[in-house]
């Protein structure tokens, strides 16, 4: 309720007394402000609308930090590594106590997706169909393939990650810590060999801009990580 709505409840006998109404307004206004603040907390700490430190607090509840380890590029001297582009008179020598990784804080949009992924892991029932449905809401590009029993006697599943639907930063996050892994199941992470392309597939239902593609538009998927 607003202040005017509260003051409108005063009887006619007292509502004509200016000093009484002013005193009542002074006493009631902090209560109205407190109610407005409490109502706003729901949106402030909603995973879809929280920003900055608010999102960090959501991360504490969910159980995932904003900070990740990222390879340091463009600093150390290197041969034959065009992606880093640091040669003579440009890069510094890598010392015995130097690190190749640095700590990076995720931006709000990326961190929000990471938290949603962690939330799925926290409440997942352990079945592949439910996992596929949940992931499709957050990462439409990621596809889960149940491989059944592999020759080693263990169950396995493939996580197909097409780089055309996921940013390079998110790809790095998923490679470092993918929180969803069924107990006793081997998980293979398969990514495209060429960035910004879907994964090549035969006899699949192909849609434009989807995770799978055919000739001349996609690239081979390779296993980059096994858990």
C-alpha cells in the first residue's frame, strides 16, 4: 500500500486535523518504504534480473563463483604460435615461477548462464531425457547423446558443443568445469574443430543455425575432454 492509501483509512473526524495527519504520515512513511524495499528484493536477486554483487549473492546460494582460470595469452614470448602474436621485442620470457593462467571475472550475462547450469546440476534427477530438456532451455546448442554401455563395460554419454551457438568464453568455462556428470558414467565432450561452425552429422535433421550441419557448412567434432 502507498502512503496515501494508508492515510485514506483515517476516519473523517481525524483526517481534518493537519498536525495529526502530518504526524501519522511521518510515522507511516518508513513502513511504506520498507514494504517497497522488500518487494523489490525478489527482482533484485532473481537470477534473470540480478546484476553485479546481487548476482554474486545468487552465486553463493547456487554454489558457483564468478571467477575462473583463463590462459594468459599475448604476454609470453613464443615461436610458431600466431594466435598469441608475441615474438622478439614483444613478449616477455616465461620464468620458472610464472603462471600460464590468470583469474578472470565472468561478465553478468555469462555468469548468469553458468549459474543456471549449476542450478540444473543441483536439481537434476540423473536421467538423460530430463537433462536434455533442462539444457535446451539454457543452452539450446548443447546436445546430449546417451551412448549406453561402451566396450569397457561402463555407461557413457556424449556432450556435443557446437561452437557456432556458444561464445569462446563459455566454451572455456564448460571445458574447465561441467558440473553435470552421472555417477559411474563416462562423459565425452565433443567440440567442433573450426570455431563458429556446427558439428558435422550424417542422416540428422538439420536446421539453419542449429547445432548440427552438413557438407560445406560444418566441421568435425572431436573429443576435447573425458570425465
